[in-house]
C-alpha cells in the first residue's frame, strides 16, 4: 500500500537518499505475513541503493550526488558487541529493530501526526529516506544501482556467512538449503572461498537452475537431497548452510553436515520458533551449529570487499536482479517474492 507521509528534516549527521532500487527481503515478508510482533504502520524496506540528495551540516562521509547503498546496521558504536567489531549483533540495534525505530528510539516519520515505524531500522521502500551518514555507504563507479541494492542485505548476509562466519575452506563441501536471494549469495560465497562441492536444495526449479548457473555443482529438489548427497558427500558436508531460517531447514543443514563439520543458520527465523535438537549430534559427532547476522562483519568493512569481488567478476549481482516494479505496484512485488521468483524482486521508487 502506498501512502504519502511526512519525513522529519535531516539532523546534522543525517542524509536524505533518493531511492533508486529496493529489494524485497525475507524479513519484509515475515512482517507482511504477521510473523513478527512489530508496531504498524511501518515503512518496510532495508535493502536499497540510491543517490544522496541532501546532507546535514556536519556530514563528512558522503556528499550530495554520490551513489550509496544502505546498510541496515547503524549500531550504537558503544555496546560490547559494537566494540568487538560485531555491529550486526548490537543490542540497542536489535531493540530498535524490534520496536520499529532507529537506534535513538525515534522514527522521523509520521502520518497525520501519528508515528510511522521503520522496518529493520531503515524503512527505505519509499521515494526518499532520511538515514545517518554512517549507513549510507558509497558504491563507487561501475556498479548500477539496481545491482548495488542487493549488496545492502542479501549479498552481505549470504557472502558474509561464508567468508566471515563459517570461514569456508578451499576444496571443502558445502550444502546450501534454500536458493532465494540469500541462498544464491551463499552459493557464490562458497565459490569465492574455493569450495569444491556446492549442493543447492530448493523446491523451485527456476531457483535451482539459477544456483547451477552461479556455481553450484549440484542443485536438487528437497525430496532428492538424500540421494544426491549419498553420492557426492556420503559422510556429510563440511559446511551446511540454512539460508531459509525455518526449523525444518535448519535441521536439514545440521543433519547433512559431517561429523566435526559446521552448520550455519543464515535465514532469519520468525519470532517464537524452536529447534528440536539431538544432543548426540554435538557430543558423539562433534558438529557445530552456529548462526550469522548480516554477514558477521561490519558492513563498512565488508561492503568494499564485496564491491571488489563484483568489479573483478567473481560476484555476480546482475543475474540475480529479478523483476523490477514501480512503487505503485509494491503489492505485486511482494506477491512475486512470495511466489518464489528466481531473481531478487526489486521496487524502483
Ligand atoms: Zn534483508
Ligand atoms: Zn552497539
């Protein structure tokens, strides 16, 4: 639904970004489907790129006219996690995301005097957004805005899960459960890391074909996974990624991880879900199960690395751009995402 709302004037360290492309992420779908308890009305959207249109008087990091991708992890800079270089784990940030606000507790958006909330501390599924200069990260030359938008969530999350969270080793075997936006980037990250066997599993045929194009060595439907792995990794894979975040997909990633291997939950689970685990997986079989948020690295550190992979041709953004909808058709964009579009569905405001 499209509404005209009021935005507060940018503060001294804020910038106004004219959005060019915004991806529809699984996190947005959780909110649409009512799987999160977050306040409404809310402007969704946290994976976007655009052009800086105005800057507050003390802004130093970006200038008007610069192309930027938005990070949704502004972080407080002050809590233990931030000081340890894990801003995506920042406690005040997660409180803000749960409350539908920015880290300072405000939203800077209103409709007829009532507060409008922000999805994932961002809310950029709009023509314009006012954000801190610290989350508007310059893109530089050679990466079109529609492709750059994907860096803002799916690419950082998926590639970061491989490179910074799991630290996948060369010649290893990798299973990627789910071949949506994040899963496709886990596949690409595994290729960058030098994995030898990359098995993608997804119920949608279009997504499986895309995973194969992007570097998966095998792509199978869920019912064929057992048979496929019996052939290529009979003892299990070195690294199992759950790019969906459902208890059943997490269980699949863990089950097919070999003894001593690592399973990583990448997809964001809906609120209130629980895993049913066999402790023997961890004791007798010495498996590790871990999770990763937003690539487990400071976005301002990870993004330049990803841009380098893009420019060198190792990270493909272009073929992951799916259908692009105008802002008026945002509901169609959400429906296309729910229907399992093989490419990332974008809105071009
Ligand atoms: Zn996202
Ligand atoms: Zn913090």
